[in-house]
C-alpha cells in the first residue's frame, strides 16, 4: 500500500514524491526522486530516504532549522514561503503508476 501525499517537479524529467509506504507490514515516510521513462511513466530512483513515523518529529525540526538557515542566508525570502499554509489545504490529487 503506497499512498502519495504530495509531488513537485524537480526538473523537466524528475519529480519528488512524498508518500506513505508499507514494507514488511510496517509503514514508512518515503521522500524519493522519480524519473520519467521513455513511455512517460514515473519510476523511482535510489535517490531518496525512507523514515519511520517515529522519527518524523526530528525530521520536521531539521526542516525548520533548514528553513531558518535558508532565510538567514537569503537563499529564500519570506515571500517564497508565504502561500505554503494555503497550499496544504488544497493538495491536488496525483495519478500514481502502481507498477513501481
């Protein structure tokens, strides 16, 4: 059982997918890069990370620290992040190729 939570474009041929996956009857948070094959189907790469839900609070704190650092170094602006909370309420459905 894989459940796609969100997806965004990395470049013209790759996307980043955030999913909840199951392996050996355990659920994981999976953040992975997928590439578009010759037929236009997205296939997973080895580039990514799977985390148990128990470490999600630590992961979220790490992302918050990263965001703070990016803002301090002017690599992001507050405007870049302004509409994120609005985006979370309206995440579009994404078609998933189950043949991964």
